[in-house]
C-alpha cells in the first residue's frame, strides 16, 4: 500500500460472499430466525441508509451531527494533538469531517467500513478536503479481528471514533466484549469517541424505524434482495413486510421481516419453510441511559471523561479514555 499522504489505496479485506452465505444459512436455521444486519450495507443499502438519515422521523443522524457542530472543538481539546483517528463504520464521513476540521494536526485518519464503494468515495472526498492528511482506508468487517495499517507519522495516541449509535446493534454482553477489543486497539493512552442513542419515548423511537415514506422498509427488504442477487436465493420480496417495535423491557428497537404467507425459500442447497406471520430478526438497536452506558463501558476497561448531548437528551456523544 502506498503510504504517501494524499494517495488513495484501499486495504481490501471485504468479507467474501461465502461469509454472507454461511451466516445467512446459520441464522435462518436457528429459532428465532435471524439475518446479520452488517449485510445491509451493499452499495444500494448504503445509499438507502443515507436517505434514511435525511428523513424527518429519523432524529439520530441530524441530532448527532448538531451535537458535533456545537461541541467538536471541545471534543478535539479532549482528544489532543497528533492523534491517530480510527473511524469505525463512518460511512459517507459527514460527521468525521466536522471532527477532523477541529482536530489539531492529526497524524493519520484510518476509516474502516464494510461498504467498499462508499469507502472509496468518502476517501476520495477527504483527500480533496484534507490534502496533507495521511488517509489509510480499510475495507473490512470491523466485527472481526483485523490489523491496522502503519502510518508514516508516529501518533501521540490512538482515538477510535464510532459514530451513529452502532454500538446499539450489540446486546449488552456483546457490546462489552466489543468495547474490550477497542480498548486493546486504543492501547494505554488512547480513547474512544462514541455515539449512543439514549432511551426516550416509545412513539419517537418507533416512528424513526417505521418512517412514513417506507425508506426503512426498502432498506430492510434490500437484505433479501441482496441474498437473491449474491446467494441465488429465491425470496419473493412481495411476500415480506417490514416492521420495527420498541421492546421497553429490553430497552431496544427490534426490526423484523415478516412473512405474509406460508412459503418456502431456497438458498444454495438449503430449504427454509416459513409460516404466515413468522419473523426474521434483522436488527436489534439498544438504547441506553447515560448512567447505563457508562457502567457498560467501565466493565470493558474505559473510564468516563465527557458526554455531550442535545437539549432534549435524545442522543449522547461520549468520550472515554482507557483505564490506567
């Protein structure tokens, strides 16, 4: 890989189709049935998610972006100069751009994303915006172990940036394990800047995940479309519907694809029979109280430093440091 600042070279560790196939078969073979939400983000899925972020009901992106616009300077002061910024699932990079504009002399930016095309596009844009910044994009599933590329400049510390409340897609035990991996990635004097969706009124949450324009439904159904295209599955998309509910006892949004009829679906040499109204779980999205997330992060090895939020306390951006 070329290490000169301003040059584009993606370290391509994109998951193979065989991974999607094996995980889809495993998920549909168990009860309750599941499909992994990480496979939402092919090129079409990534574009649909960008549309979701602009919907009036979907408060998450605009609220987190507004928090960054108000407080990115304070965040940058907490992070300090010459950091190595490691972006996990930063997508188009709109929020990362706000942060980078405030950081003092960042040594390198390493965006890590599963969507290769979106990664290429955002990296090309960032080269234009920050021509002196070394950018080392990595296309991989960051849920799996991976190696970071080595920057030209030695950073003062490693900072992981994990926006968008994606931590909510893990159940709390998995989230703790994932945060422990980030502790190892950050090393002794590193830190984590992370977006966390906060607990709030059920109606606000359910409207955000069942938008009136049906874009979230298209996004969810695109998972089946992708399985048809890449895995030669035979899902009839007209026979499935999208639904999201808020489970207040578990503190999470649950997103489903629901079979409208009794039907049989084939993937590779496997056959799956679905009853009418049977569900495939495609995503959980946990919502936290500030205190609850702080306790979870502490169990993983982080120490709470700061939290920034909006007036309505819909969303929080936490800065955590590795415990000494």
